[in-house]
C-alpha cells in the first residue's frame, strides 16, 4: 500500500508541476526576470503551495502516525547556519541558471525538454559530490 500511495503522490505532484508551468524553464526564467518581462504567475503557484504546506504541517504536528500507520518524522532543526545558507544559495543559483529545480527537472526530463538531461546529470553529480564530502567529513571526525 505504501508503494502505491507513494506512486500516486508522485504522480499528482508531477501533474501539478506540469499544470503550473514549473516544468517549463522559460516560464520559470520569466518569473525570475524581475528587470525584464516579468511573469508573476508562478508567485501564485508558490503561494498556493505554501498554503497547502502550512495546513498539511499543522495537521501533521498533531499526529504521531501517518494515515498509513508509519511513524511521523517531521524536521526539528531550527538553526540557520552556514551550510543551510550556502545550500540555499547554490540551489537558487542553479534554479536561476537552468530554470529547473529538482522536481520539475525530473518531470522535464520525462517530457524530453531540451536541457533537462544536462540539469539532471549535474544535479546527480552534485548529490554524489555532497555524499562523498559528507562521508569524508564523518570519517575525519572519528
């Protein structure tokens, strides 16, 4: 059941990305172009996503188990540190250069959007590099 609900959740998420235009790098870059032909439509998409997230997290905080019975494991970190700021900057720079972030990049790859394969490969390389550096840091700390 968990596998089916995971698949359906991913499907709904992907469809939402398609319908909202988030998988279209030209639309995303138009939203980020504040000094040019700015397209504010994605601001409504983001506001809607934040609203849904606020409600979902408020409900989740009241529960100890998910609807499928799994333990609720919500993030508890509240500290803003160098790693968080640096990662956010890298994410924003990548989003601004490519017009993709991870979810829409994968959807665009599945749609055959030009440039999506390069983005996804770069994203996977970055994830692998991060994992390598984390393991080296953990080994050095021992």
